[in-house]
C-alpha cells in the first residue's frame, strides 16, 4: 500500500519483535523513520510515558502511539492499520523526539 502517514518506530538492535514490526511495515511498503534507543535512556524514559509500555518496538503513527509489533499486527488483522497509515499527518502535529 502507499502510505502517507508519518510513521516512527523506536527500536533496539537485538530485538526480534522490532524485526517483525519492521518486516510488517516493509511488507506494506511503508516509509518509516527508525530511531535506535540502545543507549538513549532519555528516549526510553520518554517512551514509557508516551506509550504506557516498557518494551520495544514502539510504533507511532502521526504522533499517536499504536504500541508494539503484536499491537500493529492485531490492528492489521482487523483491517485498521491501513486506515491509520493512509492518513496524512496534521499540519500542526508535534514532532516526536529522536
Ligand atoms: N508484545 C510486544 C513484545 C515486545 C518485547 O517483548 N520486546 C522485547 C525486545 S524484542 C523487550 O522490549 N524486552 C524488554 C526490554 O528490552 O527491556 C511487541 O510485540 O512489541
């Protein structure tokens, strides 16, 4: 699919769920920004607050937290992921940290 949403994925290097999440996004031909948080305690702390989860990956679509791999996979199985990916970012959207 051709997506127009702003998609960001926060990952660590050795993370099977991150690999699966990126594989799903690639399968959908989604252009995404990948942020590695291996040595970024500041971002890991921010992620817990922003996502409510302590694990990686964490995916954000147009600035909204949509969770990790199992969450985006569940959205996809319900047919809801494509809808989110097709939405363009709103002009006033706040940039996420990187
Ligand atoms: N259900 C989550 C599981 C994610 C998960 O367990 N990720 C591992 C790395 S692959 C993790 O963050 N473990 C805890 C940690 O690294 O602090 C998902 O699908 O994203």
